[in-house]
C-alpha cells in the first residue's frame, strides 16, 4: 500500500476511535441515567401529590411535568439502544486494538447498571405501569 493510503487509514482509525470514545460513557451509563431520571420523576410526583402515585391514579400526564416525562421516556429508549452500542463498540475497540478504552470496564459499568435497573424496576413495577399508562 502507498504511504498516502496508510495515512488515510490511520486518520480514519483515529476518527473512529474518537467517535467511540465520545459515546463510550454516554451509552455505558444509560441504565444509570434512566433509573436516576425515573426515580427523580417519581419523587417529584410524590412531592406534588402528597402521596405515592398508583397505576391510573392520577394520570402522570396531568402532573404537568412534560419535559421531565419526555426525558425519562427518551432515556428508557436510549437504554435499549445502548445495549446494541455496547456490543458494537466492544467489537470495534477489539478490532482496532484500542487500549485506552477497556471493553471490560464498559461491560462492568453497563452490566452493573442494567442489573441494578432490572432489580429496581422489578421493585418499581407498579410505578412503571403508572408512568406508561
């Protein structure tokens, strides 16, 4: 290969690594963010209502927390997209032999966050039902 082609490949590799680095923690912390936003929404509803909400009582749309509600919903969707990205980023990092971003660390952060999110969601199932009604 020519020197110019090798330089182009190295530049593209550098850009790809930069993109993966930029999204690395954003996706790795997605379960943590979803859980934190939902718990904040739930606490905010508790403070506004004076009691813990129950499914279909009251309708969460009636509380008027439109931006916060959308943030929770987007974070919830983001969590599913993050699972795909975690797998893809680990494959890319392994292929590029990038030592600065450990796939193990990403698996741990995402996996522990996802496990904690699942356990908390099992305990908060009624509140999720209330949120999505």
